[in-house]
C-alpha cells in the first residue's frame, strides 16, 4: 500500500524552525518519488504566506524557500482561509471585498477550506505528518 | 475515524477554536470524529465558566451544540481530571471519561490523530 502523504504545518514561521524541517522533509519525499496529496497551512503557520514579512537579512527567508519548493515540485501550497483572514493574510478578492488597499497573500499559495484537508485525510492511504 | 485531541484552554490560544473548526468540517465530510480533551484542555468542559465577564465569546455554547453536527463522542481523560481535582459533576453531561489506556486504544483504532 503506497502512502499518500498529507503534510500539515501549524507552526509559527517566526517562533519555530518547523518550516525549514518541513521543507527538507518534503524535498526528500519528492526525491524518493513519494506521493504528496496535500500541503496544508493552518493556525499560525499561515503567516508565512504574508509577503509583508521582512525577516532580517541574516535569517532564513522561509517564504522564498516555500516558493522555490512549490515551483520545482509543482505541489500546491494551501493556506486555510479562515486561519489566514483571522491573522491578516488576505488575497486580492478579499482585499477588494473589504476595500483594503492591497492583498498580501504570496504567489504559489492558495486559500483553501478545511474541507480540502479533511478530504485528503479521509483517503484510506493518507499518512498525516504534522509540523508544529 | 479521526481523533482530535485538545490540550489547551480556549483562553490560551486559538487551538481550541481551530480544533473545533476542524472537527466540524470532518464531521460534515462524513468522518466519524472523536473529540478528546486532555491536560489543561479538560477545563473547556467545565459548566461554570463566565466568558462574559472578560468580554470573550462563550466557547461552551460551541461544545453544547456539537451533537447537532454529528459529533457525539466527546471524551475526557481521567488522569487529567484527577491531577486537577476536577470532579465529573462539574463537567458538561455529554462527555465520557476514559483512562489513558482507553484513549491509547482509541488512537490505535482510528485512522488519523490530530493534535493542534
């Protein structure tokens, strides 16, 4: 039975090195040709998709690292819509609905409902790996 | 079957709310959901909470309404209650007490365990 990896990231990008670990883990999954069905950002992890984050120049740029991963792996990065809005990460559509000047959701990330995580988890081969 | 484990109080951070959101969505997608309260998470089940006094939302109402969304299995860990000297009659009626070992067996039986 082949595993269908579901990657859940809930760690804050500012307070934890879990994002770096997750990217290393994902890269090795991709190299081993494992199947990754879903990469889902929930809770404080959604803040990594905020383009307004400007980490100091001598610290790792997590957003850049995720974008690079998304570009090379072609696996979609999903951020929970409710968790994102609660933490001030909004896309163009929400910005225009709320008459806010600019959106801050990075490219390569898409807003998704928890239903997409739940659907991925209900696959009988789903193997959940959680970075918190 | 999915087990969702709640470790913290609703007042600590958004984990409680976001665990309940996940539980509701999984139930809506026809998954059998077990909500398991352990550690300080058990405080969420106490009936005498007064959120109004601190201007917060009443989180207890969410728990009371869960059975209408097909979440009927609310479990609370016996040892966590004992450590905190909380007796069963202080908790909402819909929760069932399980020992650590019973919870372990429940994890073994379930397809996924999520602990936010």
